[in-house]
C-alpha cells in the first residue's frame, strides 16, 4: 500500500521562515509582573504579553506582534532605545514597538536552567541578573547584533544589578559587590570588592534606586546609601521590607510590605520627613508599580490596574483576550457565530465576526474533559459531574440540564465521568462513561432532541476515553478509544456497527492509550495515541468489525514532530492535523508530505520528515484543533490562549457564481512573498489543480507532472521558472484532479511591487 511506503522514508526536516504563514494569536492575561513608565507611556509585562498605554486604549503585544514568548516578567529599555522583555527562563525578546519586530536572545536559556531576577541597561551594556549567574550583553556594530561579552557563573544567584558612577553593583549571596564597568575581567570573582560595612545583620538586598547622583540599596529592613566601601542606613522607611523603589522629579516612591498587604509610600526626594501612604492593596503579587499623573499603576491579577489618588478610586484594566489560561478544547457554535473555549472548570466565548471576547466566563459545574456544540446549546463533559447542558440566552450561556450515565439500564450507578462525545449523521449524541477501576463501561445515545434513547453496557470494553461516530458503506460505525486519565494504555480500540437497535463492540488490544479517532476522505481511520499515530485502511480491511484484528492497525513510523498526540483532525481539503506536545504536524491530503508548525522560539532538531514552519504559536503543547472551513482557519487551543492559523488559500462562498473564481485579495500585490488566495463557488467539487495564463493566452504557471499547480495552497505570483510575474491581468482555470471536465475560471489582477 502506497501510504506504508511513504511513512518508512526518513527525511531530515527543513526549517522555513514564517513569512508566508498567517497566524493570529490571542493570549490570555491572568497576571501582571513588571511595569515601567518611559516618557509618559506605561509598559506592563504580563503572562500574556506586553501591554502599552500611551494615554488611550491599552494595546496588547503578543506572539503575532513579534514577541517570541508571551510571558514577560521583566522590562528594561536599553541604550539603543529598544525594549528588553525578559522571560522567566532567562531568554529575552529585544523588541522594537514601532516595527513590531523582535530579536530573540536565548544564550542563557541554552546554557542551563535559570530564572530571571532582573535586567539593567547602562550606556554601553545590558546586564541580566539570574538565579545562577550574571550576564553582560553588548551590541556588535560590525555584525549588527547583541551578543554576550561576559558571563559570570562564579556569582551564583544574583538578586539585583545596576551601574552607578562607572561602577557595577550586584547583589549575590545576600552580599553587595562592586567592580569598575571598565575592568579587564568582571568574570573573576576576586576582582570584585565586597561592601559589607554598615549593613544590619540579616539584610537581604531587594534592589537599587538612584536619584541621579547617589545610589541607594533597597532591602528587607529599609534602605542604605552607598558611601565608598560602606553603606549608611537611612532613617526613612527604616526596618520596612521594600520590594521596589525609584526616584522621580519630586519623590522617592516605594512598595512596602505590610501584614497581609502591600502599600505604596512616597517620601520627599531629599528623604526628609515622614513618608505618605498613597495606595494599598491586599491583592497578592502587587509589588511592581509606577506613579504618573497622580495615579499609581500596579501589576495585578488582571494584568495591571491603576489607583486614582485624588479620586480615591481603583480602576481595573480590561483587554480583548481570552479570560483564562489552560484552554483545553474549543468548539464553533455555527448557529450564533461564537467560538466557545473551555478550561479546567469554566468556559467563555469569542464572537468570531468581530474577534471580540465576551467579558464573562461561566462555570462548567465540574472539572471538564470535553465539549460539543449543537444548535443553540452546549454539551460539556466533566470528571465526576456528568454532562452539563447549556443554552445561549441573549449573551449568556444558561445551565439547563445534567446527564449522568454511570451504568446501563438496571446497572448500579457508576462514577459519572464522560470524556468522549460525538454527533452522528442523524444528529444523535453519543457519550462514553469512563471507568478504569471496573471491567465495563457504558455508551449512551441521546436523540436529536436531547432525550436518552439508548444505553449500552460494554462488558468487554472499559474506560471509553474517546468516541467517534461515522457513516461508512451505508452503515453507522462506532469507534471507541480506551485510555487512562493520564493517557496510559488500557483496552485499546473498540469498533462496532449500530443498526438502530443493537451494538456489539469488537476490541483490538493495543499498547498505547487512545486519545482521539477520526476518518479521512480516503477511508483511513487515524488514531491519536500517547505513543504516536496509528491508522486503519478501511478500503482493505474486513467489511465487518467482528473480523478486525491487530493486523489491520498500522503505525506511522515517521511523521509527527512528537509521539504524544493530543488531537487528530481532518480538514475540508483532506489534510490530517495532529496536535502534539511539540507543536502541530500536518500530513498533506495526498499523504505524500508533512509540515510542522512550531513557535518562533523553536530551536530544537528533529528527524521528522517535511518542513518545520516557525510561526506565531505561543506554546509548544497543543491541546486541541478545530477548523473554520469557510475561512480556511485552524483554531488552536493551548495553555496561553487561542491561535488562528490559516491553513489554505481556497475558500468557498455563496457569493461566487457557479463556474467562476474570485481572487483574494484583488488586486494581488506581488512582492515575492505574498500568497494569492481564491474564492470558489459552493458546489460539491474539490478544485485542487490549476493553470494560470497571461493575457495573450500563454501558460505561465501549472501544467502536467512536476509543473502541476496545487491551487489549495494558493499562488505565489511566480511562473514555472520561479520568476515573479509582472503587473497585468491573468486568467486562472481550476479543475478537479480526479475529473478534469469540471472546471471554473476567473481573472487575477496583479500589481508587481
């Protein structure tokens, strides 16, 4: 069989840029970290990206805006006026906000496992204080890049670093050290001078603050003025735990610990008189702050907020982002145009027509496993609380009903865990019961109206983690996958045919936990497991499930970028998509090639066949894939949010007349990197091949054999020799590879850039 030959070929993956891949991301923001004020603009680092507010609306910058990683824990502006956005693992995105372009520095991340404590830029260098070393970057004007000039691991953990008066000051081992910034070797620890005189016993340094002339050390017991080889304890904020502090034109501002709270105090810049409390909060993780225009801006559980000192009011910021982390599943509510997304015990939705996230979230009434959208309602499967049904009323999803199928009729009720749900061709809902502690489980059928129609006790099959319903050969096939909660192996695959009354399941034992099952247009059933991809070719398999055996189950020996497969889906052009813990792997519709989507920060090597495409995914681990077929978009669910990845350039529309093609966009700006897309009429034909002619009727792209143009991937504006075509009007003819008598035509307006 052809597909077996394909999978045994091992090709080293080639790396591609993401220029031709459209991927929009919306990253959830649930916590703020650092916050800075540069020239009257607020910059807030959060777990969902960088937020910038220059006096108007908040703008969120994340993976599709040039950030390599969206978790921004430290912000610093360097001597070239670029933002250093530090990530927790000590990698950095050096970011140009005007160009929305980032440079990725991962030297320290690759050197070992460290956490980032702080970043400081002098007029020549940028210093990174980490949990295991002090690093110094410089800018190489010759090669136009940032590079590490020194890396000192002798320091151990560095809690804070700064430069003042030509001296580097750093805190490591709970002690203060200094060295000339121009010193020949800052890596050798003996070249540093320890400053110990004047510190109280048990002092732990938290940071530094400078008033332009003097340098102060902030600590868990107050602040100290650096004076030569000693420090002098200050009266202001004496014996108070100072998290962070800085001087502005009038005041010294500091966030200080109080019992069960954090307060912001300000004292005169001269540090005379008693400090004044200007803000206080009991919310956790509010150490970082800045004061501007009589407002205290501070990081919070919502990203960042501000307190109006004069009005004595607190204002929480809101952002058009998903409402929570850890998105496990999503489903398109076609009736209402919403994308519903699901986390551990809550769900919310996005209005897909306006890319607007609803401001509320809803309780699922249990820890969730799955969801399914049908009509105006949602079925949400849970661990231990059955299946909860919700209906959309106005803008809110309202809880309506609970289903719990712990056992078949006459069987003692069982633990109501229902991870698998599927809708068949008659609109009936099939739901599994999961139980790895007993030797049976149940499979329940709801009628199209939502009433319980059948319940089957499966005495030979336990823990139905997944259920897939399918019509093949005029019969209703039921596919079950068995798995532990941690995706360990149990019974394997269950296969049966439902005749409207009876169902018997044939079990095929496997050594893998089965996570997801789907069939493609070529009658191959794809099985996602915790140890790779399996498939069954129904065209050569027995016609009856009872005759199936393990010999019918084939393994994909080479293909996915990782063997941990969380989801398997087939899109409208018969591509097979697999969500893994290392990115997304896609098998082409003809089974001949692979491509793999990974985050931009991907730096690994793989022997997976095909192309590695770096794009704007915010995570390696992909939990779920759904398809918006009308727009050719794959919707990706992951820990940090939702990504919308354009997978094709062919879209069907009712607005296109039969036999015609419309172009997307028109005119096509041909700059050598853009891809032209097409709208086809909504008929039953798959137009997968095309030829493009110039106005004189000469063929410029497409043909037979190796010149054949796969129109599903659009047109790159080049001829058969790879040259960019000129400005002009061209004709495109698209037809079905399987039936070339069926064709449609259109015109393309090209503007050469």
